[in-house]
C-alpha cells in the first residue's frame, strides 16, 4: 500500500515520513509490513489511505503538474474529502493525518462493536433506498449513507434494522442487498458522538481557502470558504455522501476527465458510468507516469 510510490518517487516518500512524524507512529511500516489486522483498524486505515493519495499527488506535482492550473474541482468520497482538502492546500498534511486518526478512532468508539451495520443495495435508487430504510427502521436508526451511483446505495444504522432492510430489500426494488464487512455504521445518526469529537478537533485546526473548489460530500456542490469547509466536515460524519450527485455536478459543469489519485479504482469505475467523461486511476508508479505525461503534455 503505497510502497511502490515511496520507492519510485522521493516526493512520495517524504509524505509518508511526514505522516509518521505527525502521528508519532510508524504508520508507513504498518502499511508495508503489517500486520494487516492493525492496518485495517479504522484509526489507522483512514490516515493510511490519505497518505497514499497525497503521496501520489506530491509525486505528480514533482513532475511539474499544478493542481491550481490544471484542475477545475477536487472531491473525495468520505475520508477522501480530507485528502482532497489537503491536496488543494486547505489543510496541512500533518493536520489532515491527525484529524483522520481522531476521526477513525471516534467513529469506531461511537457505536459498540456488533451493534451497527451497513448494507449495499444493488439495483435500487436513492428514493427506493430511503423508503426501504423508513420501512425497516421500526424506531431504530436506518438511513441512506452513501448514494454512490445509479443503482448503488449503501444504508447504515442499527444492526437489527439493517438486517430487516436486507430482508425487505427485494420489495423495494433492490436486485440484491449485501451486508458490508465494516467496523461501524458510518454516515448515519449513530455517529453523532464522532461528529462532536470532530467538531472539537476541527475547531483547533487552521483551514485555508483551497486553490480550487472542493465539492463537499454533504452538498454535492463546491465550497471554498474555510468556515464552510469546517462545518461541512462535521456534518459529513452523520450525513449522507452524495457521490452520485457529485459526479453529476462535475459532468454538468463541463468536466470531461477525472483522475482518482490514490489507492484503488472503485471511484474510477463509478465515474466511467458518466457519458462524455473519461476516468483514470493514479495509484502506481506506472499510472502516475502515464497521468503526468497526459497532464503535462
């Protein structure tokens, strides 16, 4: 996870070193050597994923690429919004790492293990997912958490309510409902304690105006005001990630090329569903060199 970038690009290695120092933890060693069980703990996974994204971005910038000159918007899915903010200069790398450590720990502690759950609804749109969540709630938390793409919505809440939703899903238009292997029910009202922890943490952090607008998860619209960014990051903890609408906004705004910078290709696959939009992943040295050639050409 990010080892290839660190070996190939000094600018990427510097990111991992700075994150290690900010956290007073050898997170990079955990990422490259394990144990995997420790890396997948939310408080480690969130800053680790951010570190890979920023390592790729800094390596790309070392080739002469300029975010401010070449990019119209940045966006990130859930914790990825912090990566987008760091890439655009709104947050420092060190502050971003510390915030994500706090965020991961607070999210994990907000709900006792085994009491929350999330499920992916395949083939259902957002209104159908919301109707299903209401029908399954029976007074317990059950709500749409991620509107990822057409026909792909994730619900989150109390485990018993989510299990009822999975059983009811075919009656509400879902082709399939799958419980997700997550450690907590993210982006729902049960995360309120984590939202309060993030409000306190963010109050002590300096936020600058980003060099390009950041499309906020909870708005699916661009923001640049530092205080607005601070407030939206708090809302994001309990609020729905409006990713489908975010992608629609980008397409309708004339964006025809999207780069997913960091680990994985899930968002690239979602973006490729948009008509007239080309999407690429930038997570390996080879992908980075290809992107640099295209962006700097």
